[in-house]
């Protein structure tokens, strides 16, 4: 399957694919220019024509060149709706995603209560759900209220449920090979690492979504308590994401 995906190389990004094995590599990077090594199946398609809907099962073996504390930028693999991004001409959209995602400081997007905003995580969200849109008129007031820690802890769980957010930290050595699995159902999802369930999400994003695997030099800041930002980081040495045995099955595992 890897050989059938679109290859994206921006800046210092390099994509190597051979015999069911892929390496997405950044040969260093500068904060003055966006760099990305990526495989996807969304290039040139309208969002409504993306390929993947639940129920399905994604399985892949993967490892990184560095540990969580040393990898720079963001990286990961899974499904999303490409809501925005560098070099994208289409209109932005509310984000929907179900994936394994790593972000290094200063990246800070704490979507789930009591789960860090950076690090190696299993994650899903659907900001376009009807329940989420109910909160839209109150968003400015909610952001002001959540600058108070007690109010944040009271309000955010309700908003988190409305956005279909579930996250869990992945407590493995990213430099070692591991088998990562996403079982995406219409009414929930399971994330497994080496056969062990690390997250049971009670809600899951709607399809259609597109597959993506990437490593880049960007960071984002989006705190429920009102901190927002985006930028690029310098990377002084090569770093990579390596994958093998990627499979996406239309039916979930038994």
C-alpha cells in the first residue's frame, strides 16, 4: 500500500519507499522554511471524495530516529480531513482526525483534560459535530471563563465531549519498533500498541477522511485557556519516521 500513496517533499524533507517499507526523513531544517516529508492519499481530492470511513482497521509497524524528548517538530500517522496547512489552496475546515500524533515543545495543544499538550499520543476529535457547533456562539465567553483554573476544570470536560475529543499518552520507546493499530468504528474507536489497548474513545470522527503519515518542523499552540500560536523550529540533525507493513482493512478486527 505504501507505494500507492502520494509523496510530498518540502524543504529538507525526503521520502523513501521500497518493498513495503517507508522512511520519511528531515535532513535537518530551518525555522525560516517549512520542511515536510509525507505520504498521503488526499492530494488533488475534494474532502468529500476522501477514501476512508468507519468501520475500518489501520495497522502499521513504526519507529522514530529519536525518543519523545529529542524529536523536534510534529509527526504521526492516521486519518484526517486536511483542515488547513502550508501550501493548501482549499478553504479551511473544522478539524477531524483519528491518529497517533507526536509534537515536541513549544508545540502545546492540550485537547483532553489532564493529558499533556505535547508528546506521543493517541488522539481523535471531530470539531464539526452538531454538539460542538452548539458551543460556537459562547466560545469567546468560554475562553475568558477558562482562564480561571477551577472554571476550566468544570467547563472543559463538557466541551471536550462535544468536540468528540479523546487522547492518551503512548508510553513506549519511540526508537523501537512497535505495532500500532487504530480500530475506527462509527460510534467509538480503539487504539492499540503491541496488542494492548491504550485508549478507548467513546466517540469517533465522521468520515470521509484521508490517510496521512508525516514528519515536519512545525509547532502549534492552541490552549483551551486562551494561548494560540504557530511557528517553525530549527532541526540541527537528520530525524525520521520509519514504517513497515501498513494495512488498512475495511472491516474492524474480530
